[in-house]
């Protein structure tokens, strides 16, 4: 059985004092657009880089774009995105208060999460978080959680629990697509959504 990497091996410290310029964000987006660090860059129509605020309080991080996202060049605009948007509006976040992105920027074939692509995208994800400086990161699904905190797995234990991490608040949830697959997951999605809403209300973010 391969050893799980430690958090320090997986994730560098994210500095939150960084001064941000729009030129920097544009440069990052252009680099992602041109990226060929893994084979997915030649297979996708468009990378799905980011949607939402550039000053989010809450950052939702999913796994990888699907067909709808590949066409639109935006994360979470298909069926899973509709469920996520319902949750976001349900917890009371305004458009200016949240952003959505993925661990992997380009669509993998058969929508299979690729560790090679996640590794290639990791510096982009780190720079996105460094730029956006959210107050809270909400990971969506096992692969998104594993990209940050493999030490918190399994998902059934991690989902719905807030922790402090690298100067951020960290809240794992199951993937919205999983909520469409079983009643048990749907209940879990809704329950953890309520927990998130009460945490945000307490923190004054919503
Ligand atoms: N699933 C994801 O993890 N991300 C998307 O953008 C769409 C579906």
C-alpha cells in the first residue's frame, strides 16, 4: 500500500499578506491557458480556470472540469454546478463573496481524475489561492480533499467538519455529483450545507 504523503509534502504554506495586482491574475490565467505540462492540455477545448469573485471570502474547490465546463471554459456550470449554486445561495453567500475553481484545470478523458494532472496543476492552484486569499476553503469530493489534506481522509469522517489550516478555515464536503447518486449522500450534502451556513453566519460572512 503506497504511503499517503504528509500535508507538508503536499502543500506549501500559503502566504496571506501578498499584494495582489490584476496583471498578476491575468498572467496566471494566460499561463494556465497555454499550459502543456501534462497531456490534458492538448485534449481539452478550454481550461476551466475560475468563476466568481476575485476577493472571495469562501473558495469552493472541485476536482476537474466535465464536458459542460470544457465547452464553457468555466468551472461547475453543468449539473453538479447547479447543485453547488443552490448550496451557495442557500448558505446566503452573495456573488461578491465566493469563487469556484478546480484542482485540475483541463477536462480529463472519461472525467477520470488524473494524479499526474493534479501534480502538474498544483503550482497553479497554489497561486490561485495565494492571489484570492479566501477566508475559507471548501473542498468538494475526495480528490479535492486529497489534494490538500490527505491526512483527513476518509471523506465520511472529514466532511462537514471545520478545521484551521495554514491560516485558512478548511471545510471538506462530498462532491455535489455524489449527492445526485444516492439518498444517503444527498442527506449528507444537505446536512453539511446547513453546518456550513451556521458557521458562515457565526463568522459574519453570510
Ligand atoms: N465537477 C468538478 O469537480 N468540477 C467541475 O467543474 C464540474 C464537475
